[in-house]
């Protein structure tokens, strides 16, 4: 039996327009999303900044949430601004200076078959305190990863650019395989055998001080932190190329790192028990990581307008 680990906790969850006490925030066991994964969700962060609590690119997260919902043919009963205000209200109600934000739009209880179209569309927003996704030491020391035996879903099986609940069964298989094999994370290949992404992170490689990342044609999620990294890297003078890459690029890269809302910017120190470069955080990764956190923690100007203060 696996050890039971306590989950997140806060005071209130926003559900369909109302703030509900945490323990009373429930959905029906026959909700369509439970049986068929018919939901779209986001992961976003609020950071403690010297000027106050700051939401990182929350408008972009809400946009992607609505786009993912569209891919599932869900008619969302809220506008982008209404969702943004609900997120602000939920963070404020829980009195958190920094937190993770999980809004989800999903199919509720209705007809029990695979066809979701007659099921109602519901929404919740949960927030909670959450530290570093891959561990506090990972940002400095890096993580050990493996290439998964599971492939990222092909574009004619799912819609991989959607942040859709059902897509993440694929991620779970890869993550469990990695953890049970003694690794922190997995890297999935795409349907052609080229590099795609981690179970919940986008992937970047560095070779000869040039930066490479798989493109959308490699069935990767359009990561918002990924976009931050590309923007910051180009500002720092690095050439960034989005392209298909074979698996062996992992083994000959000078540096590699993950990025994502949860993982932020996390170095990869080994792949399949082969060291990446020197087997520690490289200088390019460190420079991008520093530029990212300097904005979030107030040491640098928010020159891109990424932060909204609450």
C-alpha cells in the first residue's frame, strides 16, 4: 500500500459563483468529468512580491482555460473577466499571500453515456499553498529523469494543446513509471519518436549556448512559463529554436531544464542515469532562472506586464 499523503487545504473554494467551505465543495459521483475526464483546467501561481501578492499572467491562463473548454465543446457560462474576478475573490477570501490557483471547467451530472453534450457545464476555483513542485533543492541541484516508455498522445487521438483532464492519464502513466524507477520525472517522446515534454512540464535543451525546445508539432502544451522562458532567453541574447529533436539530443546537450507553472524553471542533471553536461545546473539555465525569479520577487522591473497585484 502506498503511504497516504495529506492533500492541499485552504478555507474556501469558489463553485459556480459562490464561495463554499473547503470540506463542503463537492460534486456528484456521477458527474461526467469523473467517468470520462471531460474537463479543462489551469494551474497558475500567485507570488509574494515586495509590492504585494502578484498573479503571474493570470489573464493568459484564463484565455487558455477558455480555449481548452472550446476544444471540448463546452459553452462556458462566464466571461474571461468574470473568471479573473472570481480568482481574485477566491485568493482574497483565503487570505493567502502566495498560492497555487486551480480553476476547472467541467461536465457535471447528467446523461451517463460517453456523449457529453447534454451534461451541464460547471466550474470551480481552488487555491492553496504549494511549494516547489519537484522539491526545494531541485531549483539549484537539478533533477534526475528518464525517458518514458509511454508516448505523448498523437494529434489524431487527443487534442494535446488543450489542458484537458483526460489527457493527463497519459502523464500519470509516465510519472508513475519514473517515480517507481527511482527518478523524479519523465520525458515523453511524441508519436514520431522525437522529444515532446515532461509529464507536466515543457522541455528545453542547451547546446553550444543555443537553446532548443520542441515545437507545437511535437504535441506539446502551449506553456505560459515556456513563453516567459523564450522571451527572457531572447532578451539575454540567446538564440531560441523551436524544432523536432531526436531522443539522443538529451544525451549530448550541455544543459537541459524543465519549465512550467508548478516546476517554474528546474534544471535536469541526468537523463537515463547519464549526466547532462557537468551533471549540475548550467550557466545558461541559471541565467534564465535568475531573470525569471528576479521579476517575480521584485528585484527586476516587470517590463512585460506579467504581474497583476491584488
